[in-house]
């Protein structure tokens, strides 16, 4: 994804840099993305009932 982003936005091809790709692969060893928390049905219903419309109307609609 990094390779494509750099290529599209900055017009840089990182394939030319022979040491960069192994370095990036080495740095990502052990990386675990964070999982987002998901509300249960009961928590969602409670939020819709108790949250004020003034602050959270857009979230309630979504």
C-alpha cells in the first residue's frame, strides 16, 4: 500500500531503492493492528435513547 501511495501521490518508485524494501519488511515484524471496538445491540439502543440530539444527532442518524 505504501508503494502504491508513494507512486500515485509523489510519483516515486521505491523499487529503485534496493535496501528500502527489506528494511520496511524488517520493521513491520511483530506489528499487530488495533481492532476497533464494536457496540452490542443493547449498547447501541442505550446510546440512541440517552445521547443528546444536540451533540450526537449525526451519529444517531448514521
